[in-house]
C-alpha cells in the first residue's frame, strides 16, 4: 500500500515535471515580434526640452518614453486598475481569466476582461484581435514568452510606448502632449484617470470627439482609484471639476527649418540634441510673426542668434510661418543666398586697418571717383569731401569703401570671407569692386558667422547648432582680423545711433539695403551675443522704399531685448590698439592715399629685406635688426598694427621692444607705399 502511494506520488511529480518542461519548451519556441518600438524623431533644445516632433511610420504620433519619465502615480493607478496582480503573475492571470469567463456566462455578455497588461502589450505588438479565441491564445503564449525574457519594468515601458489613445496617438507621451500640452512627468488625478480609461476604448472615448463618454469613463476610473486608496475622495471630487480636454493641441514644431536639416543629417537617431534655447526660439518666432503682419503680404523675415564666444546657435527663425503661403514660408531664408548690401563694409575697414591702409581717425575722400570705369554713387547721391574713416563707415558711404577695396584687392575680401567660413556666390563669376557694395551672394547664417568673428576679437569659428562639437573656446579658430582691428570696427559700429524708439546703448551694429531694395539687413553684437535679421521677399522682387535701417534695425534691437534685459558690455581695447587723435597718427596714416594695390610688388615700393616673410628669427640681446630697401624715407615701422618707430631715414633700425611670438611687421614709406612680413620671433 505504501509502495503504491510512493509510486503514484512519483508518477504525479514526473508528469508535472514533464508538463512543466514541455510548457517551458513551448514558451521558449515562441516567435517574438520586434520589441524595438518605432518612434518618431525628436529635436530637443539645449536643456532637453522638445522643440519639434515628427511622426513615426504610417503617420502615427508615437514618441519614445522611458518608464522613469512617467508620473509614478499614473503607473500605480494603471497597474491597480488594469492588472492588480501584475507584479506576481507570469504574463497570464488565471484568476482574472476565470472571473471574466464566469461573469460572461452569468451575464450573457462580457463584463470585464481577463487580459493582463503583458497580454495587452502582446496584442498591441502584433496588432492581433481581441474577440477571436485564436488571437487570445496567441496573446497568452506571447505574454508568457515576454515575461520569460523581459523585466516587469521593461514590459510596462513597452505598454507606455504602444498603448492607443485615439486617432493616430500611440503611447502616453503623444497623449499627454496632444491632450494636455505637456510631458507625462507630472499629471493631475483627472489626467491620470482619463489616460487610464482611454486605451480600453480609444475611439469611443476620444475627448476631442466624444467628450461625454471620456468624462464618464474618467469618473469610473476615479471611483476605483478612491476605492483602492490611491487618491482621496476630496482629490476625486476636485478632479471631477477639472475640465476634460475637448481638442488636441498641436505638437511642438519650433525651429522647423533647422530641425528638418538636423533630422536629415542625423538620420536614424531617436533624439537630436541642439544648442537652441526653447524660450528664446518661441519669443523670436513670435517677433517674426508680429513683424511681417505689419508689412506686405509677400514679405518674409529670418533671424539668427548665436553666442559668439562658442559659435552656438541659440535661435534660428527661417521664416515667419512654416507653411506654403504667399510668403513662401517653407523656404529657409537663413541659408538662402542674398545680396548683403552694405553689411560687408565693416570687414573691409577691418582688413584695411590690418594692412596699414588706415586707422579709424585716418582722413579719406568721399568725392566722385572713377575706378577704371566703375563710378559708384552714395545712397543719397551726395558727397561729404574729406572725413574720418570712422565717420565714413558709420554713414555707410560707398566711395571710401570702394577705394579701400581697390587698395586691398577684391581677392583679399573673398579670401577673408572664406577664412570666416562663409560661402558666397559671384553673380558675374568674377570678383570686381562691386562686391564691396553687395555685388555678391551670401546667406544670413554666414553673415552672422562673420560678425561673430569680429565680435570674438577677429577669430573665426563656424556657427553650430550641435552641442556635440566640443572645445569651442575663444581663440581656437582661424584668425580673420587682428584683435586691434576687430575692436576698432566694433568701437565704430557701437557709435551708431539706435533706431527711433530703441534703447540708447552700445550695440555694435550695421544695417544694409541691397540694390533695388530687395533685401533689408541688420546685424549686430554686444559682448556675448550676435544677432542677424533679414527682411525681404523670397522671390527676390523689390520692396520699394524698404531700408535696412527702417525695417530690420528695430527688429534687431527688439531681438536683443528678448535675449536679456540689458546688453553685455563690449570688451576694452586690446593693449596694442593705437588710441590717438588723427593729428597724432604717424604721417602715412593721417590721410588715405588711394592706389591700385597696396601690397603688390612694384617699382619704388619699400621692401623689408630682413626679416623676410614667414621666417623664424632669434632675437638678439639688443632686439631685432630690420633692413629696408627701396621706398622713400622717412619710414614708419609698425608691429601688429601698432606704430613702433616713425620718421626713420636710415634703411636699418634696431627694434628692442619686440618679444617672442608671432608678429606682423609693416613698413610704410613717405608715399604711403608699404610692405609686410609675418615672422616668428624666439628667444636665444
């Protein structure tokens, strides 16, 4: 008798083990669907806030979310309402299935479901039906397989990413952004209850189409949450008074043009981080809309803001509205090539200062001039005669800047644009003197990049919207202007009076108007930020009477006001800057002498025989001996744009004030002819 019981017990255990092993094998052989949920790309600002969201495959709004980014009160309520034994079962809750079956038989209809959260995830991953037994059986098998391979947290995270919330909304992030306009990190009891109720009947309970059904379902969930002790009766009563959403909010679509470019450049990434500042982007997009609403129906605007120390783009407005309208809102006007008008003049003056052609206090003629058949006019067709270069730039006079461009050579200007990282177009295919007045094509982005280099003390850095670019600090880029020349340009531009109604401050800025009034520009900087504004018609047709000073400059000052309450002061002059009045300048710098090419090798021009250009020279105890050949005495010797000696009559001179490092040495003779050598000095 006893042996029989032992045999029966052994047989039962063996059958149980065999059944368990068979079940485990059955589960292990389950073909799992792809567990990597396809989500839409997100473009984020510098703080990780959502700037723009894109739909996933099939046009569904499904935005990835981690379990830790969802309000824990929602997760607790979801588990309590949908699957109270979620943390103890292995994918299938037999008690819930028996209860559901018994209720269905007793009532003659389905009263409650027996599906666990894991079974719901299985159904959603495979899009299997709920009413067919074969589908339910498949969900049970897949749920057991999911539980064998995933943790409870991973299963919950899958649910939070694929649960349906009505229409093309899938996942809790899409739901909270569409219905509440916020992320799911912090939710009210009313919001939690509605989000728990929606996936059970996402179409029948859509609050934007069936608000009464949505509210009724929310009420039932609130009652259960009270019953389970997750919220108090007072919290439920307050939640009942909270209005349910009756419309879907639009998904964020900030910086749409830049976002499109970054999405394409970072194909495959779920999230694309940027350097943009979301509050500032919102504010400037609003400013753009306000601006164009008061101008012609076909006029568009673009704005770029950057931190010029790092080159990081903080805001990029490609148009006033991202839509196909009379303003061509889909066109990104921050990258479109346009005529810059007078906005290249500060660069030309800075290059001239560096080449020893002048100084802010140097006198220059503004008179009718024939430049080999090219006879430019000032905007107002008046001439001022002899005036300081400072005033010529502030008044944006054309004759003086063309004379400087002729002396520099147009290729010098184009080379500087290339060093600044700018891409330009030459309409005629050749570089003539007209490029000084806007006879060239360049984008707003590249002009802001250029002005950022001037603001940075003459060092060029490319603008970037990607925080992945590390080590972008002042002084690490390519030298465009000397520190002294860059500061002198900024000092001149900061002396411009602000537009009417704008605060009186020391914003260094320049306006520009292209030929035919097609483009209105204003670009400026303070000690921290650089901003560029373009206004015009995307198709390039004229805007009669439109001027950069009238249209774009007020927007520039408004943009700075939205960046911060007060301007950051400009830095002080570098120690090598020559700060003197005009009558104290070295003789060759007191008045500009026009010439075809200031540094071309030609008969009679001075030459710096020693040290030659590009040499590395050891300093002697007494200093550095300079040898000059040709030219007409007296000579002026300059180092890095600062005068060292003036009135020299001998062809040799010992300079004792130089120190180790790179230095640009210039010699200017009595006729204004000059030569230059850039050398490296080292200690013995």
